[in-house]
């Protein structure tokens, strides 16, 4: 049988610190997307499916 004290402790940690961790990760991902200098890379990624092999630079 599982110990109910450990379940309550884990539930408390998940409710408080887990929520805080998810909010911090969400803010980090949103901030990373809108950081300065990322516009060109994001535009390239968005339009990549419309290019064919002839448009790419030859190395």
C-alpha cells in the first residue's frame, strides 16, 4: 500500500511548484519566440514548405 503522507506531499508540490514551473516555461518559450533577431529564422521556417529544391543555395 502507498503511504498517504507521501501522496499528499507530492500533490502539494505538484499543485504549487509544478504550476510555477509550467508558468516559467511558458513565459520562456513565448519570450524565446519574440526575441530580437528571430524574425528572419521564423519567416524562413514558416515559408520552407513552399520552396522546392531549385530555390536552395548550392554549396
